C-alpha cells in the first residue's frame, strides 16, 4: 500500500510539473464562455492551485438525490419507498407520497403550496483539470484499474457505486437525444457549446438559502419562463471526482421558480419541463408518481443545486 501511494504521489508530481503552464479550468471557462458567470456550486469545487490535487481525498462522494436519472430505468422498490409516507393517509391529496419529485407543468403556478425536501444535494466531489482526469481510466472494462487507482475495496459500497456510475455513462442515448458524461469542467464547457451551437450562453443553477433537509411545505412566489427549446442539463453523479451526466435534445421548457419554505428557507429553483415523454421508460418513477403513461402532458422536475443548465443567451 505504501509503495502504491508513493507511485501515485510521483505520478501526480510529474503531472503537475508537466502541465504547469496549462490554463486552469476556471480560465478555460472564461475564455470559452466569456458572457457566462461561473456558478458558485462550480467555483467552490475548483482546485485553487496545482497542489490541491495532491490533497484530494480518494473516496466516493455521494449526493442526497439522483432524481434526474430516474426517467431512464424502471422504478425500484427502494426509490418508491424513499418518497412514500410511512403511515398511509387514505384521503390525502398526495396519494400517500411524502413528496412528488415529478409533477405536471400546469402545477407551476404562483401561490401553489408543495411538499419537498431541500434542494441542496451536498455532493462535494471536486473538479479536476482535464489533463489529469483523462489520464485515469473511465470504462466498465477497466473497473479494476479504477478501483485500484482510488484505493477502493472491490467488495465495498463505493466499488458498486463506481461501477454503476460508469455504466450509466455508457448507456446509449434515446432517440433525438445527445448525451455525454463530462469528467472535467473543460469537457462540460465543450459539450455545452456543441449542444447549443454557440458559446453565447447563460448557465444557471438552483440556489438555496438555508440548510433544512426535512421535507416541508414551500409556497411558490414567482414563476419565470427562462427558455422554451434547446438546453443542456448536467446531473452530478456519485463518483470519486466531479462527473456530470450531460444531455439534451428533447423539447423542454426551463423555468426559474422562487419559493419560500415554512421555516423561512428561500429557494430559486430551476425546473425543467419535458414536452415529449413518449420515449421514457413506462415503468419509470415519473409515471409511478403521476399515475400516467409515456406521452402524457408535459412533465417537470426541480434540479438540485449541483445540477447545471446551459441555455442560449438572450439579451
């Protein structure tokens, strides 16, 4: 183990020395996206110096939710149980759900009261420079090498998570969709420009003022339609460094929803509404929650604060 650590340290030092003149992820963003501000949730997880890579903990980082990926596979019992009331209420308008991560677009109205958990995801996986992260294997065929690099036990929960994340990134795109797992900020920026066909973009995230993680009632104060059409959404995945599942191509509307919780928590939440759900998994969680079928009216969901949306900039 000590020898392995020595080799890893030597490799890191060699990498840093060889790429000292390379521009940082933050500078790359500013060059490529001159009109787009870097969201705090990105900036706070960027390396502040080359030596920061040496201080990175080799572990898997977990968020509280993975709502964005639930449209692609059949809902599991655990996923359904997570959002169910422990004590069923027969007459409850929530249909015995503690909260609904999916809802119809018509429900985005000022004054509506909803039950929802905090939109802080708390996945603190750091961004690593592209030159470095692309030197680490990222393939289901090389899971043993990935686990070895991050010093993760083959039979651990972290090992299973690594494998699941890599497999999600290798799944084929749906018809009309483009997708990519960005393993660096530079990769995300490049894919965003490719998806939107321009570097004149606006980048938005959900913002939460408060730390409450309990499900509580929120009142919608304002509903703002930011875009109707092309966008790119990046969902942060559980991994040992920042990995985002970025995709787009379907007809969507992007809203910014201002709401306030009963405890005073203020939220500006990004909501994505999908106009075409005909190709979604018919047994996926959205249809379980809404008792609907593919092709139903526009279905929406909120984004946690570490999910990132690229939109065409409109002056």
